[in-house]
C-alpha cells in the first residue's frame, strides 16, 4: 500500500495518562499535595516543554525534593507506565500491506523505551527519534529519514498524528496525506488542513485503506 508514518506520544500511546499516573505516585510517595498534579501536567505541556524547563520549575516548587528524584520522574515516569491499547495493536496488525514507521520527537532512550515497553517494536517496521535523527518534526528531514529507515519513498505516504504543528504541518509541507487525531479538540489552524480528522487513534487507523 505504501508508507504509513505515525506519531508516538498521545497518538499511538496515551503518554499524558501514563505521565499523570507517574506524577500522582511521585506526589503521594513524598507526601506532597495531590492538588499539585494539574500544575505539574500544565508545566509539562504534554511533553512539549523541555525537560530542563520542567525540572527547573519542579525544583522551585518542591525545594525539599531532590533533583535526582525529579529527573528520574521526567526520564522514566511515562516510559515505565505507558501501555498499548489492545485495539490499537489489532489495527496495526490489520495494516499488513503498509510499511509502518513511528516518527517521534524526544530523547532517544526515553522514546525507545516506550516503543519497546509497549511492544510496538514488534508491530511496526521501524522508527525514527528526533534526538538521534538530529531533526524534529515538522522539519522535512525527519520524515525523509523515516522513509530511508525502511528503504521507502514518501510518494503516496500517509501521516497520523495529534499535533497540528509537528505532524500535520510537517505532512502538509511534504504533500503527505494526513490524519489528525483530535483527542477531544477542535481544529483551529487556518493555514493548512489535515486530509482527515479522527477522534482517536483507532478511528484514525481504520481510515487507512487496506485495498
């Protein structure tokens, strides 16, 4: 069928739910207010805030917590708890005619751990992580690197992702067919549009043609 590129965090996996669970445990173990959970999640920005900035903010808010503990939460909290929904695994298995590659921004060790811990490494044909690639979405180079990883072409390729800027704008710049995973949000960009909008990743994967 061609090349199918897919985002990782909050697309194939619910990264925010896993990180939120990790933060809740972190606060509870240290006797910190459970009400600080929304603050940490806001500071994290869905994983888009830099690790250094989140760590600095948490160090300032929780001065009695060691920097090592905070770094440990940011490095492994989500990766250790993230799971792959069975329905997502089933849909990936259904796409047997496609070459599937994960394209994700983030640090190599952390993102690879998520891919391996969830079993996605056994369900996709490859992956590209921005730290290792030296480029971040929406830069075209990371999409080209993803195609090169599996010896494929971007001609006729599809891209699925939840980020308007990183995923859909990146796909639009290369002429890829895109599916935006809304996750309860409304599309607000006017300069570009996804080819399709899906409420969740299962629905998005079902929009990918198999014949």
